[in-house]
C-alpha cells in the first residue's frame, strides 16, 4: 500500500526544473504562483505611497493596530515583509496609529485616507439572489452601501473609503476590497 503525501505545503518550483517537470502546467501550480505574486489584501491606509520604500521593520504597524487586522506577507511571497489588511477579522477605523508607527512614512494627510476599491460579487450576494439582507449596510459609517428599488445592494464608489467594515459582517463573503495598484 502506498502512502499519500500531503501536498498542501508544496510550493511550485519556479526555476528551470519546475518548468521542465511541468509545475507551471497544473492548475494548482499556476494558482500557487499567482498567490505568491499578488498582495493578500489591501495595504493599510497611507501606506500606498511608501510600499516601495517599506523597510520591513520590526512590525511596528502590526503592533500599533488596535483592530488587529494588519498582517505581513510571508518570506516566500513576492511582497515579503510588507503589510496588508485582513478584513476577515474587522475593518479599519483610520485611527492613524499604523501611520504614526511607520518609520518609512514621514507624513500623512489624515483626511485623504483610502484603502482600495470595494467589489461586490453579485452572484454570491444575498440581495442579488432575492434574499433580503442588510448586514453590510448597517456597518457602513459613510453610507456608501444602499439597496435599490428591487432591494439589491448598490455601492456609491465616491463615498466608499474601502475600510472593510462591511466585509466582516457579510454572511456569504460576497464583498472584498481590491488594492490599488502598487
């Protein structure tokens, strides 16, 4: 009887051997490469402008976050050591503590904070599937989310700050914040 090996921690070989053995040819291999290149989540507010100069310090922004939503990309990731926001825990309050703690960020305008663009997956969203839901609307302090006359969720892009407060409250994970281009 042969043992089945757990392949969940196997990373694709990005060198010549990986190409020759076909690691790029499998769907899983391509998805792993894509995941290791794309940011895992949006950047903390005010950090968009300093990501190239991020010193990968001693996680000062992580420790300063009262919401506990700042994470760092792992060593094997293309953005290793740089921060991203995990909205599965909570949303960003724009308190400014991460900006104050960041040694790479010399100054920031508290009024200009924005994290990214909100995206609603209509195929997953309950309101777009004829189920009444207002979970995310109640969490939106800037009132960027509302229901149309057919009770489907709509977003006012000009009001949305990308804070992610609505994400944690969505029962079907239909909302995400897309990072601005790095």
